[in-house]
């Protein structure tokens, strides 16, 4: 009976740890959906549809640079967490006996955020080019 209770406590602890890890991942991923404080989602959508002036493109470039910086920071944090988890022994096992490698989840999100940061940098550069192109057209007139 004592052995059975110990096994149940072990399952409860394992369940609690897995739940906390999944909850923390969900919170971090959910936080990535927000826009920068300077531009709401609605403002971003409107500005993307109607950007004509160099100031509009500069504002969009600044938005994408800020977004890229935030995503790069997230990618670095996830990478550090993955490195830390990789040094820890796997303590959670599935029904098939294969241990859960949580470090791979953090590496996945690190790569995802790094890719999104690169995309945001490219968008910022594109809007900066549009700004320069608009200024060149204005100078020619």
C-alpha cells in the first residue's frame, strides 16, 4: 500500500510539473500576439493599407524594428532555457517509456521567434527603402 501511495504522489508531482511547463509555454506564446505599445493592431492595419508618406513608412519601419528586437530577446531567453534544461536529467516519462525532452520545445520556440524577428527586420528594411524612395521622388519634383 505504501508503495502504491508513493507511486500516486510521484504521478501527482509529474502531472503538476508538466502542467506548469505547458502553462508557462502557453503564456509566453500568447504574449507574443500583442503589438507594440506605440501602435495598436487596428492602427497597424490602417497604416499598412494607407501608407503613402515617408513619415508613414518610417513609423512602420520603427514598429517592425521594435517587434524584431522583442522577438530576438524572446528567442534568446528560450535558447537559454533550452540550454539549461538540456543539462537536467529527464524526469518525466510517457506511457511508452520515452522521456519528455522539454528542451526541444524551448529550442523550437527559440527558432520560431528568431525567424519571426528576421522577417520583421526585412519588413523594417523594406519600409525604410520606401521612405528613401518617397524622399527621392519628392526631391525630383
